[in-house]
């Protein structure tokens, strides 16, 4: 899903939800699965669209987004993709900052 | 009511619909005590119109300028900004009043104009669409340049090739793919001044036949600089044989030019 499609969907979602979360990769260091600007929309019911790279990192962001949708508070998530001996899954090795924004109301 | 109205989102949505570029600026972190708060947004379109506010008029107008800069650079970016450094009244402390913003570029799509609506144009229009191009198909035959054959195309034009390039809006975000049924047609298209503005020009054909076209153009005074810009034989060399494979190699070349220049 490219940037335009994400924002078109976000606009459509603003007509059916009170609140919607948008997670954006705002900074990357080292090797990461997606580039700066990659996005995922998270609906209040937990459905999501787009990807910020999949795997554990994305699951972590999804969890934070669900909490943010509850509280109405945006949050900045640091996703560590450095190798984890126990998990053995985060093979990219980089770190990415993901801004989870909550779109709601007139002032958003 | 299960909905909300965001002026920022409305501006972004209408810009996308009108094929315009727009930048969304979002405050993503601040030093403690800064008057601007995290999550504030401002959208700016390519004409400099804005929606939303970061809560400070002076700051807003500076950010509008930065958003226009971002459009020129063609890349999303995060920036640090120092806001009203003398207003805190806490001289002697180490308070920095920094604001970090993410400037997100939502770009108007590039256009791929496919001249020649034959068998390669079919997969080419589809693959081009998938990778994010606005697709325009041009042919002088009505039964080839038809909606039935190109359901995904954004625009289909039945035009004589000799006038076609002048009638289309060709600019630095336009990619020209010449795959007409004969080199005579390709050459006629290339003779239009409008082609010079394109980001990419590719022409199909064997080396020998392509060389004949280039020689003919050169003889008529076209600059070597322009001729060197024509990618021919078209496409990256992956040993393509089928129309689908050839279309894929053309799209790969177009992406290479778009992303790496």
C-alpha cells in the first residue's frame, strides 16, 4: 500500500470511526525491513492495513496502537530489530522509531 | 456519531484526488515545557495552501516553507527545530526548546504514457499500475486503444501519433514508453519537442532498427544529448521473451530511472 492509498483509506475511515491509529516509521538506523515513511493503519477493532515490516516488531507496534486507541494518546515506539538469541527471528539488526498517531476530532 | 471531520485529512484527500502533491507535518517529540505539543499537525499542498495548525502562527508559517522544501527534495524527512528560544524565561538552564517533526511527502503519482496499444501494452499497463504509475495508453486504432483491453488504465487516447505527444501533458514526472507497431511511428513521436521534458524515454526494437531512427533524428538536427536519453533497446536485460517478461523489464528500467536517476 503506497502513501496515497494509506491516506485515502484514513480519510474513508474518518467517516466510520471516531478514532483511528496511524503508525509511521519516522526514523531508521541500521538494517530495517521498511523505509522511513512506511505506514500501517490500525482500526479500533484491531484490524489493520498496510505494513511496517511484519513480524514481532509490527506486532509490538500493533499492541501499542491498540493501547493508544483506548487512551486517545499518541506514542513513539522504538522497535529494536537487533538479533535476539532466544527469539532468533529479528534478523534485520536495525532499530526503527515508529510514531503511533491518533487521528480524531476537529483538531487532528 | 461514529465519524470525525479533520481539516488536515480533508486537504490531503482532496490533493490526492486532484493529482497534487501534499506534505503532512506532524510534531513527534519535544523537549519538556515547549509550547508546541506532540501530535499537532499541519498539511500543506503544492500551492502552499495549508490546513491545521501546530498551535503557533509563526511556527506554522516556517513549517509551511519547510514542507514546500520537502516537495522540492522529493523525500520525506524528520527535522529538528528550535522554537522561541528566549521565551522560556529559564536562562541558565539547559532547556533547549527542541521540536522534532516528521514531514511526510504524499506525492502525486508519476505518469507512464504507453504509445502503442499492442500485446506488450497489456501487461505493461497492469504492472505499471501496480508499482504506482498513472497509466495513459495511446494508439491511433480505436479497437486497440479501448477500455475493454485496458480496464486498469487511467486514461485511453485514440490519437494520430504525429500529434499525440503535443496533446499530452508531458513534464518531469512523465515516463514515455514507445512500443508502437512500427519505428516510423516511434520516430514521429520523438520528433515532438514535448518529449524533451520527459523523465524517461524508452523505445522498443532491435539495435539495428533503433539505430536507424536515431541516425535519422540526428541528421535532422536533434542534439546528441537528447538522443542519448532514449533508452533503446528498451528494458533491463533479463533475457525477456514473452510480452509479460518484456513488460516487466521495461517497468524495471523505468523504476531504476525514477529511483536512481
